[in-house]
C-alpha cells in the first residue's frame, strides 16, 4: 500500500483505496479464519448454548485518553455487555465512520488497539464496514460494534432477587468520567486520574466458575452507579440501601466533583461490574474477586431491603439517608 498521511473520501468509495485499507490495515490487525472468507457476510460456525447479542456505538471525545482510546473502549464496552448476561464473548463486528482528513497514524493506532483488545478477550472480528464522510460531518472517528456470545446452561443467571441479597462492586467509581473530563480543553483543568476502561470477562468467568450465588450482573457505564442500581430496583421491584462509607471514590475524583458540582455516583465507569448476590455467597464471591487484578478493591456496598417502593437509598457517613434517582441531566456528552 502506498504510504498515506491522511484518510480521504476515496478511502470510502469501495475502490482501490478502500481495498488497500482492508488488505493492509484491517486484515493486518483483525486477521482470522472467518474474516479471511472475504465475503459480504461472515459464515460463523454453529454455537452451542443460548446465543446472546448486543450492539453499541462509540463517540468518545477525545479519541485517545489516559487509560485507553476509542478502539479499546469499543471492544471492552461490547465484550462487557455480553459478559453481564453470563455469556462467553465470541465474535465482534466493527463499523467505522471516519472523518475526511483523519491522520492515518491515528486510524492505525485505533485499529491496532481494537485488534489487541479483541485478542486479549479471545474474540474474533468477523465482519465490518467503513465509511468516510466530509470533514466536519463527524469528529475524527465513530465506531459501531455488535457482539455475539453464548451462555452455557450452568452460567445462566435466573434467580429472583430477594430481601437480604448483597450488592457488590469491584472498585472505585467515577474514574472514567473524570479522566475524560480532564482531557477536554474547554474545562481547563488537569488530572492524573486514569480511566478504568478494561475487560471484565475473566473476572466474571472466575466468579461464575466458583460460585452459584450470582443473581444479576450489570456494568454502571453512562449514568454511573446510582442510575444502574435504580434501574435494577425498578425492573425487579425491589429496594436497595447503600452505605456511603463502603463506596470507594478516589480523593482526586471527589475533589474534581466538588469543584464542578458533580456527584461521582452518577459518573461513567468503563471497567466496573455490579453484582447482586445471595447473602450466603457474598463473602465467597468477594474472596474470588479479590484474587483477580480487576477485583482487588471489591466491596459489598449495599443490601436489598424490604420495601415495596422500588427505592434506592444511601446511608451517608453523617448518619442521614439520601434517596437516589436516575440521572436526569447530561453531565458531559460523549463520555463513551
């Protein structure tokens, strides 16, 4: 392929330059036996177990941030969504919408990151699409993904949530949101906080392999911890009481939130899992999590309580009680 410095509209017209990208960039970093079919669609081998699928789009700004980039985020976000149903991720599709004039080295860095993260998650990119649009129509690059996985019968999460069940999370909240904010020029502050953008597949796999006490899994991405738990309360018609002293928030995250008037409980996370577990298995699950790098800071942060109001409440460190609702205002767009 002729060395190029920027992406042009011709790279998206289906002609020679498009095929140069496919052959010398996408196959280079995504190459596998299914992608090598080079068809308009991918023929995937039969999958045993229940098939699970999810789709997501990624428009994060900036596209490179401390702890990750839009490529890594696209894979981790999709893989983690599959994992939250107890599934083993298998395949990904990747669609790109690229702004005319994007530097080729930036595109290659994103594609390499997708390939590296997919390999780590043991998933194959099996098909994709690329469009190039006029300058100003998008901001550098947007990514759409679809993920496919399977659930083995023994990994299905079907137990009903009940009073006394415990709520567990694998670490501090708000890191991703603050990391992205700190790298937006318009906000005018700096931070050393690193995004928690990361794969949760092996952590969840360890938990499900050793405990049958998991009733529900979810990742608190947009809307943060509070919104995710309020969704659980509403959908399962239960109430949840959290203990503020158990919820880990880094000092720097708290400080920035105070300056900007934000609540870390509503900030985006990209490497956290919320687990609702039976009370008799909670400590066992905590032990399993703490053995894993993604779960070393795991903590039981709340309990399902007897209350017919589908309420989410927080017992504060000062001894009061605060009722939490879903996020209603946009804190900052394009966090993922």
